[in-house]
C-alpha cells in the first residue's frame, strides 16, 4: 500500500526532507480520552493487547487525535516471554509480574523459542494487519520488541525493579546460562520481528529499556552482540535501537546494522551527533517532563532541540510520554515539530 506520508521512512533511509517527522513513544495510551474510554470497558491491559480489533483501534487513535507522522502498534514487550512459556500478569499501579521466573538451567531448557514461540503471537500479527488496513496508507506503522537483555531482566527478576539485582547476579555468577537464555530470546525476537515486517510493520524499534543499569563491560558482553544479531537479521525494514541510559554504548550501537539510534534526554544532541557520526539517523530526545510546561515553553524547547540535531533526525521524547501528561502539552510538542522547516 502506497503511503501518503512517508516522511519517517525517508528520514530513516537517509533522504533529505523538508522537516523532521514526529511521533511519541507511548503515544497510544492514557493521555488520550479515546484510549481511556476503551480501557474502561475491559478487564485489564492484557485483554486490550490480545484483542486485535481493539489493539488496532488504539494504535490509530494518536494519528487521528495528534496528527503524528507514524503509528506504533499497541502491544507489550512481554508478549515474547509469554510466548516462550513464561506467563505474566499486568498488575494495576504496580506493573508486570511473573508468577514463575527463570532460576535454573532446566527452566531455560523448558522455554520454547524461535519460530515456534513466535507462531503463538498471532494476535499481534492480526492487530498489525488490521491497523495497516484501517490506516489506509496515511502514515507508516512501527513494530517493536524489547531487547534481549531487557526481556531477560524481567524473566529472571519477575517484576520491575530499581536494580534488577537478581538478573544482574545471573550475569556475574552464571554467565554461560545467561548467554543461553539470551540466545533463545534473541532467536524468538528475530522470528517475531520478521513476522511483524511481513504483516505490515514499516519500521522496527528495539527497546533496551534497562540497558542503562549495566556497566559498559556487561553491556558489551550481554547486550551488544544480541542487538547486532537482531539488526542484521531484519533486512526487510529500517531498524531503530533505543537503549535507555546506555549512553556509554553509543559508539557500539553506531556500528550495528541499524538505521536509527534513539537518544534519551540525558545526552545532548551535540554529543550524540559527535559520538555517533553521520552514518545514522538520530531520534529523540526531549525530556518527557517538559510537556508539563506551557505551550510557548514547549515550542521554544522543540525549536532548540531541532536546531541542535540539525537534520537527519526523528523528533520524539527521550522516553515514553507519561500517563498524566496534559494533552495540550503533547499537542503543542507535535505541532511545534510540524511547523518547523529546515533551511
């Protein structure tokens, strides 16, 4: 299907454009009254993720309401551990919870992986296919996955954590087991993302949400090789790598077979450009809390951000938009980017 607005893809391919494209991580969520209306009718978050018609509906809501330049399929990074055989619950106001965790080699060997695990995620592919159809070519559709280390962190820890000390202990005390688990996760991610591309994803984003809690040495051993393996295995569409807090790994990420690198707000555009070089497109990186400010402040901050990146840039926040962010702040951010023109 021919895209009416292919700005995001042109930038990801390194083409010159008249303005930066804009979308937001977590743009389909509680900032939108339409989303809250859908959620109120359901038993919980997972029902929304696992119902293709509803997932497609909330995927498109930000395109209608915010006029962003891309949709991102509504799903969750933890569908992969579940497909591998490790069920999770989404507990209101607490987050994900795994009743069973990975504790031993036998737990790892019991996991299903690769194409067999990915085949269990038909509801995600159905949602992608439906969202693509209902978008009618208005904007590109982004697919995503959690990165291997981030998924391992949840599978071993069993929930969110400030330190993920159980998961990190595995890296230090039983590195061979950690690598075995990371390899199984990686093979599942590759199969999953290739299916996503087949079902309509125009671009893929990898979220290494907990990359920043590793030391540079641990990241280089337990995250970088697996991210590169994924990037080199998805030639069908452009790939974005977003490793939150892993500022120390920028040079390594720049050597990966990805087209776009996401930056959080803890690194400046100037430093990002300097360390990555001109071979990759950068995405980011306004502090999500800036959207609590007034529209004029947001417009000024957006202009400063865009001028600092100086082109080859996808405008976004440095992390997902927070659920209590004022809708007018989100709209001011999007509109400020859409009003900007490269000289």
